[in-house]
C-alpha cells in the first residue's frame, strides 16, 4: 500500500527551549506575505512542484480512564498503539488531524505520541489541542434517565473529560494566536438548528453546545501563506431514541461548515481552507441524515478528492472505516479542500490492527 512519490515540503523547525515540546510558540507571517499567499491560493494560480500532505485519522488512542492511554504510550508494548504509530509514520503527513486521542490538561499523552513518532523518524514539533467538549458535564440530565453526570449528560459523550478528543500535529508552524475555536458555540444558535428542545430538560438549551468534540479553524504557516484547516469530529448519528438527538446533532455539526462558508455565523469565513475530520456519516449508506453531508460534498466551493486505495474494502473503494457486522464499510472520514486549491493526489491507508478507521491523506500544491 505504497504512497506516491512527491517533492515534500521542507519544514522549518523553530523549536524554543523546550524542543519539540515547546508547543504553541509559532511565528506569525508578515501581512504582505500572508496577503500574497492568500491571493495566489484563492485565485488558483499555477503551483510549484512542492506539495503539502494533509491527513486525518481516528487512531483509537482512547482508553476507559484518564491517563491510561498516556501510560500505554509510555510503556510502548501495546500492539494497537504500535500499529497506529506505524501507520501514521508511513503516511508521513506534513499536517495530521487526530480525531480519537484522549486529551489531558498538560498534553502529556500528545507529547508521548510525538516522542513515539519522532522515534519512527517523523517529527511534529507543532501541535494544537485545546480542551474538547467530550466529558464536560452539562449539569443536566440530558438523556432523561433520571441520573446526572453520566457520559451522555456531558457536552459530548465521554466517561471523563477529554476522552476521544482531537489534536492537530504539524511540521509547519501553527498560527495559534489566529486560531478560532468554535467548540463553545451553542447548538440552538445555529441557523435552522435541529436541537430537540422539547426533549431536553428545561434550561439545557442555554448550555448545550453544538460540537460533540470540537469545531476549529486553525491556520498553518506553509511558508507561502496561511492555509486554514476547518477541523471537526462529529458525534455518531446512532445510540439515541425516537427523538433522533444524535442524528440531528451529527447533521448540524456538518451543516455548521456550510453556514460558515455562507457568512451566516458571527465570524466570517477564512481562505484558503480545507475541511477535514470525522463526519461520522456516509453519504449513501448507514444511519444518519445524509442530506447535510451530500450538500457539503456537492457545494461548488469545495472539492471532493475521492480518496481510495487498492486494499480498501471490496466493493467500497471510498470507505474509510469498517464497522463489521450488518453495518460494514462506510465513508466517514473526509478531507475537502477549497475548490481553488490544486490537488495532486489523494488516498487512504489502513491497518485493522491499528484502527477500524483508515487514514485519509491528500497532497495539495503550494504556490
């Protein structure tokens, strides 16, 4: 399952005193360089031979209690973690979004993963991993079972704060001071929100956030301008009741990006951009309100690279996860570049020992 050859971007590592763990200390582009880069990318000007590889992966780096994945990463004996690290190293992306990594306050698990990857020859000195919504208690009996402070009463499902979190790793500087974290955006404030308010406890709509995990707009300094990554990890559209709360929320989490594109939210959209992450929805199969994803895929402002691989599940070349049983293979992980960006190649990598999800990668031209 080899990857195509390419002329990679040569990252400029600007480590501070803390080396690769001196995260967040990323330089800002000058206004002139940023403006010229944005203009070139937005107008779709001819690109040079260099490419930027983006990837998204749900690596299964979550465990049933806080600190457990950190301990497993440090010990280095877990075969699932070994397989996940090997798959990430094989992809060797310049920028990688992880959509299933337990978050902790000091980013120790993320740091341990960075060390494991460095040991495989893949150095990610820059990271972005603010606290996700998973496991944050709402204070309400959201699932209506008469008990408080359970995983389904949290802002996003989680047995503890940060379970199944998100993280962004990059070989290029992350402009953290310009990043936008929409994770606190209330579900009720989305235009046309499907929040099942009648099924929620009184007052819960004043605190219930839209993002089950997170919604981010994070700019990366590519050396040719800022590339904005619109990243998210949506809830699964199942495991609810007749009110279809998870199905509604999953749909609205994807719809969020179309409202952002339309300028219908308080913050105006940024360019050039790439939408990436775990939509947890297949446009053709499985549970969920598929129209929201279909509309996004059909939007002329984005392009669908249709990543596939020879070892993808038989009959499902675009599948990015295999849930087995009656569900089977589904396409649930996506990278959707803006229409003006030049695409060189796209594909997926998989190893069932690592995760039931495949790693999705896209090579984009840099001007």
